[in-house]
C-alpha cells in the first residue's frame, strides 16, 4: 500500500513538473521555428531619378578640309593634334602650273587691252572723217555725195562695234586671269576655322586629283578644347522623361573608361532628335549632350556611360526598393491581409494573360502601380501597409502617402536558416 502511495506521489510530482515546463517548452519551440525576416528601414533623405544610357563622345563639329585644284603636295605645315587658327596655311600644292597660267593670262589681258586702245584710235579717226565730210558738204553743197557720207557714217559705226568687241575681250581675259589667280590661291590649303587637327589624310609628295570629287585632306574640330558633344541613344520608353529633363534644365552625369574614377557632372541636354532608329525591334532616339572639356580629357570616339537626371527631391521619406518587390507566402500573413495577396495573384494572372487591353485600361493600370503594399513583422504574422510611391532610383523610392516613419523596419525577405 505504501509503495502504491509513493508511486502515485512520484507520478504526481512528474506530472506537475511536466505541466509546469510545457508552456515554456512550447514557447521555445515556437520561437525556434518562427520565420526570421530580413528587414530594411525607411529613411529620410534625397532621391535622384535617372535614366541610364551609353553614348559616343564627338566634337561639336567636324570640318572637312579639301582641295579644289589638283597636283602634288609640295609642303605640309601641320600634323595630328596641331592647333590651328582661321586662314592658317595647312599645306601647299605645287603651284608652278597655276603660276604659269596666271602669267599667260596676264599677257593675254595686256594684248586685249592694246586691242582696245587700237580700236579706240581707229574709232576716233572714223569720227573725225565723218565730221570733216559733214563740214565740207555743208560749206560746198553737193561736193560730197550721199553715198560717200553713208560710207563715213557706217565706217564710224563699224569702229564703235570693234571697240565694243575689244572691250568685251578685255573683260573675258580679265575673268580668265581671275580664275587662274583663284586656282593659284587654292594651292595654299587654309584652315576654315579655329580648331584642332584630329585627322590628316595626306603626306608630302602625294598627288591630289580634284577633277571628279573634292579629296579630304584634314578634319578640323573647332572648340574641342572647350566643349564636346555626346551622341546617346535612348529607348522610346524613356524619351518622354528625357524631353522633360531638357525642358527643366536637368544635368547629365557620365563617366568614361579612360577615367573610371572621375565623374563628369556638367552635361546638358541640347537636342532630342526626331529621327528614330530601330534595331532588333527596339526603337531608340538620338539625344545630344553638351559637356565642358577642360583639360582635354574627353577625346573623340570615347564611350560615355550617361545618367540623365530626370528629377531630384530632398528631405523626403523613402522606401527601400526590395520592400516594394517583396510578397510573402499566404500562411505567414495575418488573415485580415490575405485578401491583398489574392488581389496580387489576380493582377499577376491578368498581366501574364495575352489579352489585349485598351489604352484607357493601360493608363489606369499605370496609375494604379503608384499604390503598393509593404510588409512589417507584427510578431506571429506579417501585416500590410498601403503606400503611394513617387520617383525612384536604384535603391529607394519616394513615399508620397502611407503610415510609415523614419527608421521603421520593412520586411524584404526571409533569413536563410543555418
């Protein structure tokens, strides 16, 4: 009997111990098996919305310098990278043929001028003969016949015509001389503007043939030491943002591979061209960016990685982008918020369907995307908070509306158990 009592007492003690430890044990197991969440806090600060692209650095203008006359290159006075000023002599073509043409035309002009002097003298003699015949006929009526008077008059008219021909020959000879002098002047190749020689395509002794097309001798880049252009291609989906950025005078930042650690931040959009280009079913538009070039660091042909600043806001609440992309499993969400996930699944199914939507529906869907949900850890479940978002960068998105505070932790994913 005593043994049974002792056994019952022992079992009671064990049952009490088990009952007392059941609650803490269950709490421990619940905490041990609870999902651990990765979080990131809401911050207050600045957001810069940007569109990224690549482009090619080029001079603001390329001036091709050619030759009007043909002949061998007798002298070359500049080389690559030479700074030149307007009307500076860059090269000379052998001028001997053109100099001899000038001398020939000068001699021909002097001959024509002498013919004018002779025609003028003969005209004067014809006028004198006509005058004397008239005087003699008036003093002695009938002394000279009408036929003879006509001869004197027509002789004077013929001499006047010969003088006009001679004067015209002088003008023609003068034009030929001007042409030869121009060709002689063209043997000196002059710089059309101030700039830098970025390309040279001739050498001394090379013969130019300019009869059929103008040969290109040099390429001059004006103002290259002051400013450059970047020719970028922007996707059609972003060209509206770029146009707005140009209207508001937003700056463009970029880097080049030659100076990967240096940020060039004084770019300015000067033109959005209307000539679209299609490549692999992608439509792009040329965008021209102008940038200073102090120190001549930017050279023609460099590849620039551009970031077009579209909008900039300071001292605002911003939500981490991973929190906007996170959607939890249904069983880990508070029952009151599971309908949000149902709506998300409906939207996902609608987006994946091949159904064609109207323009109004597309616009409505785009506006609806500004309203999103973020998730916070409420102990056993996750709770949703509705937010309205604005501009975004690659890390954060502007918070326009929503019950969030700086420093509040938002769930961005599950921690991986070790």
